[in-house]
């Protein structure tokens, strides 16, 4: 179980999201009022490749523990500044399986689709921040720490302070890949 620390949305394609006390998550659509909401892809680079692909990036979540790690490296990053809709505490987002369902607040349920692939726009917040949200595993493989993406499978209102609970964990763990 975890907690929602902050929420954000942006109706334009700005990199960062404006703080919100509540968000309305809509089944199959995403965050009401957010530029990335929709049935098909909304991320500009993905739309340019194929605008008909399903939107697997309706909701972006980042763990506040990452923001604290970044602060320890000298980067002051506020919730929403990295473009996330939901900032959590107390749940290991990066260790979840594809297909894991999380209940946000009393009604909303999202399904994890994969990792967010950080882009160089992150360096617009602070030079070197892109490198700080990446790491290397012992085998040399790249570790992306900039949050996870999800789709909405049950609508609901979500508020700062709401609980984040595991609703369903797939029997077979499928490692998160970039979506």
C-alpha cells in the first residue's frame, strides 16, 4: 500500500504538469483535462509515427522516493515537474509487473503498461538531470527510474492523500519495458 502525495495535469503538451488536488480518471481515456488523455496515442513523437496506436500512456506515475534520491544528488525537483499525473509514496512502482492493477482512492483502477522512457527535455529542468534518472544494472543494462505508465480500467475521482493499493498482481511477473 502506498499514498498519493501529489497530482497534476496539463491541457497542453507542456513538459511539467500543474498541481491539482483532485483528478478524474476516465476508463479507457485517462486523466480528464490532460493533453495525454485519449484512446489513441497522444505523445507527440508517437503520434508522428502512427496516430492510430492504442494509448498505453494515459496515466504517468512517479514515486516520491525518486524525487528524494534526486535531491540527494543536488537536484530540486517538485512533484509534477517531470510530467507525472500521480506522485506516490510507499509503493515500489518500478518493481511492478506489466498488468498489475492499482486502486487509486476509493474507485479508480489503473493497469500498469510499462516504463516511461525519459527524454532529453528533462535537462531543461536542470542540466544533468537526464543522467540522474538513469542507472546501470550489474549486467550493464539501462535502468529507467522516471516512473511508470498505465491505462485507466475503472473511472473514479482521485485526491491527494488517497491510498494506492494493489488490486491485482499477475500470476506470472512480466518485467516492465518502455511504452
